[in-house]
C-alpha cells in the first residue's frame, strides 16, 4: 500500500475530460490502495457531493466549461487549497506560477510520470489529514470548553492571561481558595496537563472564535 494510504482515506478525485486518462489514473491509484473517484468535468464533481469529501483533487488544467485553473483558484480561498495537483499537456511557466501561488501541491506535465504523481498525491493527502486532525482538535476543545461553568470560564481566561491566583481572587471578588478550586476544575475539564498547555488551548479557542471570558 502506498505510504500514508488507508482503506478509509478520503478519495483521490480525478477530474479530466479524457476518459482514457481518467481510467488510467483510477487504475494507478487503486493499485496502491487509494480510494478513487473520477469525473469528466468540474460540474460533474460538484454535482456528486460536497467538495470537502475529496482528500486530493488531481485536476486537468484545460477542461470544458469551467477550467481546472479557474476551479483551483476558487479552491484557494477555502481549506482545500493544498489538496490540488494540477496536470496538463501544456504547462507554461506563467501558468505554473499562478497555480502554485494559489496553493497547488504541484503542477505536472502530461504524460505524467507515475512516481511523480504518486508523490504529489501523497503530499496532498498528508495536507488533508493534517487539516482533518486540526478540525477534530478544535471540535474537541470547544466541546470541553462547553462543559465549563461561567465562573470557570472566567477563571480560565484570567489564568491564560497570566494572572496569579491572588490577582484572580481580587479581580473576581472570590477567595483565593475558591480560585484554586475553579482552576483545578478547569484543568480537569479541559484535560490540560500543565499551565502552558492550558494557555495554548486558550489561544487555539481564541483563533477559532471562542475567547475565554476575562
């Protein structure tokens, strides 16, 4: 099996208007254990389901209707930017630079060397797995944060801001012993093993739109 491939891996999607190319690439990817989905146009791919289902998109630059390059530039404004490998029989420098600036993993010229394509696809799938892992972590942190009481959220924010227990007690008008109790509950509910880890959690929550109350 190709390094990094899993039976449950999000599929490699091939979008190419040449049926012989589609079938050849499907055979190549399936031979190394990668789930594969093929389409003759961008619209066919979009009609089949959400874009996010793809782990990697192998996209011909020249397609009927919406071109591969135009579609890739649309994807560059989403989390899918680093999941695209562009292929074409005619690739000029300007086109390749444009695609790479828009986040393409690689731009390869047909006929594509199998090893080059597999390596590019593996990089794209690794990017997809990393994004999926980050999204799962965000969901987990938000779920943990939701279990905190209002006071615990306040203490969480103040602890993450670097205040000492005594300072938090003065700010919140509660006893230092109560601050310690809330702090302990925050660490337990957030499953943080250290203060630096708790601070990183607060930073991550803030980046995804949840600011621990201060």
